[in-house]
């Protein structure tokens, strides 16, 4: 299994309207594209300042029979079905605008959200999304419910055992390997359910104001549902749907086998908290600097004033690198390039990306005595001006590497915002043959 995959977002805006299941408040939700590394963020458009609440375990908290996120006293509730749809589609970066306190309930499934997201089209982005792979089992339990995440390297598999025999429901068990193909068929249509004995209790507590007996499943005292089932085991599938949404709060594509027995949102969130801690502890502690300027000079032929990388702070084998360029007013090009209002030339940002990409390609032993000669620049975009005092974070990831050529996706960021990006193609040649090397593969 790949250690990473491309990040994904939406091509277009998707919209859903409906009533909050618990609050009964009408709400409109818009799912908007977001840039790489933005994550999934809720935006309360009905509140002053449009507060932003990231969908991460650090902002998550439990509400009665539902999951919520909050920051600074502002919350968004009943998020699990929408997050399940985002998770099931393999999305990473989405901005969710909402003009109320709770996501619409629809029919109690994720079908409404899935349909909207698929209609907006899902697209890959030029940035990697590393997989979170466990090295050891992680387990939590509470009040007779247990949930365990077991190491696995073939993606995410979810298994759930549901036991409501005291409510006349048969024991149900289901296992699903979560993929963008399996989620729409096996989990998205499964509706939430409650028992007839709980309905009156909900109403007394002022909950369930948006419930519709013609849409939501209610299990009668004899175990029969009030509506025709979409699956014989629809109830356990919905438990897997909730688990899918709660696991998205880990903010990393998890590769594991998660086995749950009688768990609900409380135990689900407890597992996600524990997983976040374990994954943080098992992550290798990287050196602050992998390559300083002296080591870079051993790899690259560039010299002052044309060496545009100060240090390399991340290296992932021969696949990915992150470099730093501190932009100062002493750069020689500022003397003649808009001297009254200095701006780093965009072509030099591309050159900095090319230097990091070349250094990454030449780290392989077979390329150590070769040169990475730039052949082409594709999909180049300059998105933000770079001025003295900025620090460029330069990222390079190898897309394709052959014997004589390499394709690298690159970008520069300033304060987390993309300043420039491009796909670069190089020819790897012997230094003595540079003048005679044809610029074709």
C-alpha cells in the first residue's frame, strides 16, 4: 500500500438544505473547494465574524446521541453523517458553510450529503496525503462497549457487532472495507434509528424536533421497524456509518482494522483521541535540519548568488523533500527588481523549486554524479507576491522517475499560503555531456 495518496477536494460548490434532526432549525449547507492542507472546516455564516471550526478531534465534543465540534463557544452539531460522506468519498480539504447550529437530518442517512458531494465532482490536488499506519493495537472501552484498532496496511476496514436484544432486535454484525466504491453502496443509505420507548423521552427533553416519522426509522417494541428496511441489517450499517464520520476527526487517512462492539459516539471519540496520541508518539522525530547549506553545496552545482535553498528540513526517502529559503532585503536581485517596492521574481521562486527538486532526484546513488537539467515547466502558477522578510517553504514530490528523466510536483508557500506551484521535468545527464544532450527523452 502507498505511504501517501494525493489530497482531494471538490471541483464545484455543493449545497444541501433541510431541518436539523434534534433542533428542528432550517439550515442551508454549502460544501466548497479548499486548498491543499486546509483540512475540513465548518464556517458559521449566520454568526458575526463567520467563526471557523476545524473538523478535528481537538474541537470535537459529545452531545446527546450525536457528535459536535466547537470553538470559542460556537458549535456545529450532528456532524457525523456529513463527515462520513466526506470520509467515504476520500475527500480531505472542504470548507463547509452552514447558516445554523446543526447539519440537516434528511432521512437520517448520509445519502443527501453523498449525492451533493458527488455532483460537485472530486478532484486530486498537487500535494500528498500521508497514510496513518498503526504499529500496535489501540483499544478503549466504556460501560460494556469496546472498540479496537488493529494494525493493517491495506486501508481501513470497519467491523461492528450490535446487540440490542433487550429491544427485541436480533444480534447484528457487519464488516466493510471502506473505499469510495463501497461506501455509497453499503453504508451511505443506512438510516439512523431509535426505539419507540425513546421517542417520548426525546420529546420531553426538547429533542428530535426535526424528526419525521415518514423518514426516520423507529423500532417498535416487537422489533419491527415503522418503515421498510433498505438492508436486512440496516441498523448495524448505520452504526458503521457513524463510526466512519467520527473517525474522520482523526484528520489523517487511517490504515487499520477497527473492530467495535456496542460502541457509540462517546467510545468512538475516545478511540480517536487515543489514536491521535499514539500516532503522534510513533511518528519519527525528524531533525530540525536534514541538509544544511554545506551539504546542499555537495549535491547542487549552484553557488552564490544563485543558490536559492538555505536548508532542507524534511526528507521522505527519495520521494519528497521540504526546503527553506529565507528572503532578505540583501538579495542581489532586489537592487534592480522593483527596488522601491521589492518583490521576489516569480521565475526565481520556480528556480528555487527546481533546485530542491534537483537535489531530491540526485540523492539516489545512481544519480549522485549526474546533473538534473530542467526540460519543461508545466501548470506553473504564481499566486502570491513574496517580499523581504518572508520565509519560503519549498515542497517537492517525485511524480515519476525513470532512468534518464524525472517529473516532480513542486510548490512554494508563505505562512501556509501557496505562493507558486509548477510541475517540473528534468533530464538526468552526465556533467560532461550537458552541451551535447538533446532536450528530448
